[in-house]
C-alpha cells in the first residue's frame, strides 16, 4: 500500500512553557513521511510565504493543525496562515480545488478537564463543537475532516504522568495515517480520537 505524506503545522507561541506540544512536535519530526513545521519558528514576524505554504499543501495528503486551544480557538499565527494561504481560486471558489480529497484534523491540548467540554460542563460545548469553524473550513475546501486528537487537563498532565502515553498514541496515529491503516470513516464520525484509537487502526495501536 502506498504511503501517504502527512503535514503537521505546529503553532505554539510559548514553546519554552510547553510541557506537551513541544514533545508532540519533536515526535512528529522523527516519523518518516511526516513533515512537521513550526510556524512561529519559521515566521516570527508573521510574514508567511504563501507560495511555499500552498506548495506544502499540494505535496501532502494529510494536513494536521497542532496547537494548544487558546480561548476556544487557534493561536494567532494559525488564523493568519488560514487567512493568507487558503486563497480563493486555490482552496475554494472557482477552480479552487487544490485541497479536495485530503484528510484534515486538529491535534490539540486543552487546559480544562475532559468533563468541562460537555454540553452540561463548564465550557458548555464539546471539543468537536468548539472546533466547528475548522470543520467547516475543511468542508468548504473539500477536505475530509476527522475527529480531533486531544489531550485534556494538560496543565496537570506532567505531574499525573500522562504525557508519555499521549506521545505514544500520537506516534501511532501519525504512523497509521502514513500507512493508511486508520479507518477514516469511523474517525470522521467520532467525537474525538484519543480514547478509541485502538479501534480505528488496523491491527490496533502499536
């Protein structure tokens, strides 16, 4: 089976304070057929190279936004990236079909506990509901959106010894995406991937 190329666009404005995302980014950098890009490192003044970023999208079959959830949205550079790179005529609109058929997902960390991200919880919405603008972006551009890969309670993940297991799951997810062994249909209908990844990967999590 032909391997897929996976693009991870990483956005964290305070990497020196990161306890989880930096480790996820470093793991992504180590996996064959995965291109991991540190957007804040590459564009410290937000002077995004549109042609380069569009070519990167054309060169990959899977696109992942990796970021800490900030005020129920992405860090600023990811919004700037979307505004500039996903142009009319390229990503949507007349003849704007460059992204059609690609797979898209978000890999996020959230400071709040998982039960806070429920309709009856502190944040009033599930994590998938809060990410609906990105899901609609995928729909508009013809990409296939799958459920987010999320770590909740990230502020206490280190002291609770949950980070290593999450990084291992991330590695399994990226490998499955490269090897095309992830059940994309089931992943598209899930609320989130993290707890059911073993069910979605052919042969289970390695």
